[in-house]
């Protein structure tokens, strides 16, 4: 019985973790990036506003960091006024213009690539009744783009999980906190 309890606690601990990968362009001087704009992330295909929610969570988590953020609503207003959409226009010609309009040295873009819940049978002892656990998970990809060169200077993906159905906000928070920790190491 003790082994079952230890195994179950270990399983719950492992499920409630966040994981991420980070990619940094070699020789990047992050001190150059004093102001950064965050734009709404692309939604997970069947979850409207999931991108906005993730961008909000990221913005809140970055407030205590070394990064000076431009308010997302200001970014959206300026982009709408200039009839600019960031999807598909990030290139060496448009990025400096966007950076000048927003007064930033870099733009943080992202997408939601996972948003779901899975119920699994975590039965430990063969022959005993099934034991079900629902796990919610959220995955994101983020890119920091230099406004002068249009190069991706920092990129990461992260995945957060939380035990329970419809725990996507908690899972997203875990993924974002892991990303912010790693982004702060660069700055």
C-alpha cells in the first residue's frame, strides 16, 4: 500500500511540472534590448482567444523582470492605425518600421500549440478497479525578434500541465513562469 501511495505522489508531481527548451542566437547582446513589445499570440486552432490569454499571462509575469514592456493595448492600437498585422510581415524591411512605430528594439511573438485535457487510467495494481486522472496541458512557442535585423535572437517552447479538468490557466501559468525564468537569464 505504501508503494502505491509513493508512486501516485511521484506521478502527480511529475504531471504538475513545466518543461521548456530555449534557443539563443550566439553572441547576442541582450543589453541592447531596452524596450520590448508583446503582440497577441496566435490562438490554438479550436480555442478562440487562447493566444490573447497567454500573452496576458506572459505580460503579467514579465512585469517583475528586467524587461521594459510596451503595453499590448497600445501596440494593438498603433498596429491597427497603421493597418499592420504582424502575422506574415516580419522581415528585414518591415521590422525596423514596426520597431520605430512602437519605440522598441524587439518584438515578442508567440503561438499556442497545445491546449487540452486528457483522462488517463492510472491504475497501479492489476485487477483493481480503474483509477482515472484528468490532466490539463498547455504548450506555447515564443520568439524574440530584433527590430533592426528581423532576426530571431531568442526562442523557446514550453509546456505546462496541471492535474484536473479545465485547469488550462494554471497549466499556462506554469509554462510561462518557466519561460520567464529562462528569458530573465538572457537579460
